[in-house]
């Protein structure tokens, strides 16, 4: 590095540090949002140092400020006739490269910090997919657990009554996330259609295939994560075949990550839900998990009644104490901390692939990187879901549907491209092997250049 280079790096470091302090000050108490911003800002130092235009144009200052954050009241009537009130959110984070795009989360923990961290991450992830989609996220502190089907429907209708003013196929296109699957998307779509008086199929993605959904969307996030990790393993002469895998969660992402890992010859020995984890040393029976979770909405501990050779532990975060070659955190943010990372490393883990959004804490990520564990960061590894959502939008615009082979083939190519772009950026910016930096830089550059081109808006 020349003296000039060193000075530029220092200027960039000072700039991101100052900016980070400003973000903390302006968004008090929003820890998840701070965490997401910190990881990105730290890793962008080499890109900012090399391209001072981004600093002059205040690109990062603009990126950390959402274009719009909406919060709204969601009143609904429960089965006993009582009126309930929840809070709804939609953050429209960045529209430089396309309409706002990102899921809706229904979970009691949802607040502005969580929605903003997810919307911020979505900006880089969506850019990495190579598809023309901006960034958004939304949801509610509504807890779907224990609610009847009619309660879910009434909640979704009330939520959409307000949200419908702010979305559209060319403005903002929500989809699913935790607590929101095809059933909820159906109710949301029905209400949107009724309010608009028009069939705008592309306003939501993750629809059932019978009315505008894409084949392969349900599987896309989990499959995509495994495709990405597979690329990463192959580059080191490794593979899923014969490996032992631990996957947290037992929802949409987790189930299809397990399915694809098994298809590639792995033995998946554990999965979880918020009540705890199950360990089946002979290999998880995925049909049982699907029946319990997708069909009956039951708790994961019921698995051991059907498979007595498996054990249940009522602490989901302890799943990482099970020795494995590959760990795929696919449940929620910060589910894998430094202690868990140290245990995985001590047990010889070779690769970690983040199916969930920000599942590893900042310290855990650094522990993996410092110990040369192959690490696939969320923005890259779980981008397959939103990528196929963009393919669903494309099919809706064309009023036709592609075969599952076509969609899955495109997904595979997209995941390969994201892997290559991340590797290339990590090498170009002096952090070879660090896909966290590589993915952040590759995702950032496209959005930043679009913002420069479009002026100060
Ligand atoms: P689901 O609601 O289908 O499943 C979530 C799973 O994680 C469930 O097993 C759930 O257990 C568990 N979980 C959720 N919250 C917690 C918590 N606070 N503590 C412990 N366990 C928890 O959601 P998805 O599979 O769709 O999403 C999982 C992750 O993947 C999220 O981080 C999401 O943002 C991310 N993601 C999802 C995409 C998608 O297309 N769906 C795309 C990209 C990322 P329980 O049922 O007991 O609550
Ligand atoms: O975090 C995510 O990328 C998602 N929940 C999927 C978003 C989408 O629009 O398909």
C-alpha cells in the first residue's frame, strides 16, 4: 500500500466511524439496526477509500436513512369478539435499482429496529441478486401462534387495508418472512385485490402457484443457501456428500435447506423451533418435520414421540453444541453467539451458511473468519428467496409461468453468480476469503452507482 493509499484508508475509516456514531445517536436503542449498519460500514472501508466520490456524494449517509418508514394501527376482532390492536410497519429503504422489495414478518418481537435492520440488509442482498429490485421490509408485532385461521385472516385483511395505500407492482412488493407464508400472502392478496378493484398479480410474491405464484419460490431460500454453500465448499475441494449438518429452525428456510442438503448426500442430525431442538443421530426424518410443521403447526418436540431414538433439549440456542461439519442457522437474528461459534469451531466445523437474516452476532462472525471457517454471510447465502420473488414478478408481468426446472436452473445460476461476485470483490478490495466484505462491497457498489447517477434525491 502506498502512503496515499494508507491516508485514504484512514480518511474512510474516520468517515465511517463518524457516520456510525451518528446512526447510533439518531436511532437510539435500535440495537439490531446498529449491528447491521456497523457490519456493513466496517467492511466498506476499502471501497470508500478507493472511490472517494461515494464520500463526496454522501452515499452512505443517504443509505443509512430509509426513504420512508411507515407505522400504522392494525385493529382486528378476535374469535371471542374482543378488539385487538397491533402495530404495523413498512420501511421503504431504497429504490435506486427497482421498486422496494422485501418480506413481511409477523412476530411479537417486531419493532422499528428489527424492521430497519432487515430493510437495510435487503438493500445489499437484493442488489447481489442482479435483479431490478430495491429494498423494503415490513411486518407487525402480531403473534400468529395459537390464532385461529379466521383470526389470521381478519388480521391480514386489516393489515392490508392500510398497507394497500403504500404498495403496488411498480412501487413496493412485499412477500413472506417469519410468520408469513402462502396462507397469509393469500389473505393479504385477496384484500388488496378487493380494495384496488383490479388483478395486480405482481403486488405480492410468495403467492400459491394456482393464482400467480412461481413454482420453486417456496423452496428457493433454503435451496439457494445450500447452492451457495456448495459453491463455497467445491472451491476448497469439499462437498455436502457424507457431511454431518446441523440446521436451526424448522420453518420455510430450514425445511428446504435440509431437503437440499440431504439430496446432496448430507446427514442432517438436528433442527429446532423456539421451544428447543431435536437431535436425531441417524438423520432427521424430513417427512415427519414437514407433517408437524407445514401441515399440523405443531411444536418440534412432538418429533421424539414418533422417533424415540431422537432426543429433545428445551433450549434452542444449544443446538450449536452438536458436532457437525456444516452449520446452517436458519431461524432468526442473533441465534448464534460467540460462545456457540467457539463451540462449533472447537468441534471442527468446516463451513457455516446463514439461511436466516443476521443469525450470527458480530463477534461470532469474526470468530469464524479468524479461524478460517468457510463463512457464507446472510446477504449472499439467503438471497435465493428474494431472487425467485423477482422471477415471480417477471412471470406476473409477462402473464405466463415457467417450469420448476427453469426457475430452479435460474436460481442455481444466480447463487453461483453471487458467490463469484463476492469472491471477486473480496479479492479486488484486499480481503481475500472474506465473503462478508466481498458480498457487502459487491452489493453496495451497484446501488451506490445508481444513486450517483440519479442525483441527490
Ligand atoms: P418461518 O416462520 O417459516 O420459520 C421460522 C423458524 O425459526 C421457526 O422454526 C421458528 O420457531 C424459529 N424462530 C423464529 N423466531 C425465533 C426466535 N426468536 N427464537 C427461536 N426460534 C425462532 O420463517 P422463515 O423460515 O421464512 O424465516 C427464517 C429466517 O430466514 C428469518 O431470519 C428470515 O428473515 C430469513 N429469510 C427468510 C426468507 C424467506 O423467503 N422466507 C428469505 C430470506 C431470509 P417457532 O415456530 O417456534 O417460532
Ligand atoms: O429476507 C428476505 O429476503 C425475505 N424474507 C424474502 C423477501 C422477498 O421479497 O421475497
